[in-house]
């Protein structure tokens, strides 16, 4: 058997001094036990996790990126034929142009949720979650890598869906306020990425994740003013809609294209944008605390 390296004193001529652990005053290669080697942000580890998650959804891009474009285009065709006849206009735009931004934002949010909610859940079910827990990544870096990849998928889906929308007659995607398109698109993607990560921590099987998607995410997205303006609703339902954060994402995103929104004027839209930042910050803090606790992950 190979003898174990023993601590040496300074000035020793031990040939393997560079491999001696520095726990006895000697100069060694390894720091004492318990002393962190990586300080600050583990950039290499964070980037590796991010690229791993991006490559995962790109490997099945027909399902993760191109399929949402087809599904969303079908929504546009169906609702335009059913509700957009007779040159109907909403907020000063024809019906297909009014619906298109909401559908783009909805597709972005749903795919951000789908991507982040799969990451930890698949690891827990397949027994490979140790690959995420063992590397020297903090909870913030773990969250950043998964959420960043989910946002990347959301942005990719947004561009593909927008390209598909342009193929439909009568749709115009000219932007009146590009900052609102970028801001509310990113805020919606961040919000659903964090919600997806929370869902994957809580879920123990794919049925649990599907239940969150079908009974929480889909209803909130459909009832957020994607296909209508809330002024047409009764006051009680308007209040419910204004309590739905999805409403502010979709209406603010639509404001970026049309220059009008049922949130209110430009000042109200800016307030809504700031409110989404605060909401996402609280959501990120809660997600970080949950990951830090190790609930349903480290056990």
C-alpha cells in the first residue's frame, strides 16, 4: 500500500511536500479542512450548469421550441375566426394584432415554467439529483443556472412564435414601446421560471407537476386578458383579474406593441413593471430559502 502523505514542517525536504495537507503548519497543496477554496461566485460551475440545461432542451427542440409555435398559431387562427370577424377592433387594432402579443407572452411563460419545473424533478425521480447537489455550487448558483436556462428557452420560443405570427394575414408586430416588450417579456419569464423551480422542489412525481400546470398555470394564463380586455368583465371579475400577476405581464407586453393597454396609461404600465420586479424579488428570495433548507431535495 502507498503510504499516506504526512504533514511536514517548514523547510523539510520531503519530496511530496506539495501534496501535503496544510493542517500542521507545513506548506501544502490542499487547504485545511473546512476552509472554502472557491470564494465569490463559481463562474465555471454556474456556466456549466446553464449550458447543461440549455443543451437539454435543445436536444429535443422540435418539442421544446418549434411545437409551441404551431400550437400558438392554432390559437390565433381559432380565436381570430371565432371572434375577429367583421373587422373587429380592440384597443385600436384589429383582433389578430390584438391577440398576437398576448399569445407570444403566454407561450414564453408556459415554456419557462415547463423548463425549470423539469430540472430538479427529473433528477429526483431518476436518482440523478446528486449530480446537481455534489458539485461546489451554492443554492443561488443552482437557482441561477436553472432559471437562466428557462429564460433562454422562453426567449427562443418568443422569437419563433413571433415569426409564426407574422405568417398569419392581418397581424402586425410593429413595436410602439420596445422597452415594454423586453421588460415585461423578461419579467414574465423570470416569474414562471421561479414558479417552475418551486414546483419541481415540491413535486415528487410527474403527476404533481402536471397538476400544477393544469390547475394553476394554465387557468392563470388563460384568464389573464390574453384574448380580451378586462373592461368587458363585471367589476368583481375585474378585481380578480387585477390580482393575477399574469395579467400585468401580458397587458404590459401588449402595450409594447400597441402603445395601449387595459392596465392604464404609460405611467400605470411603468408602475406595473416595477411591481413585477418586487414580486419576482420576493419570489426569488422564497425560492432561495427553500433550496437552502433542502426540503424534499437533500433527504
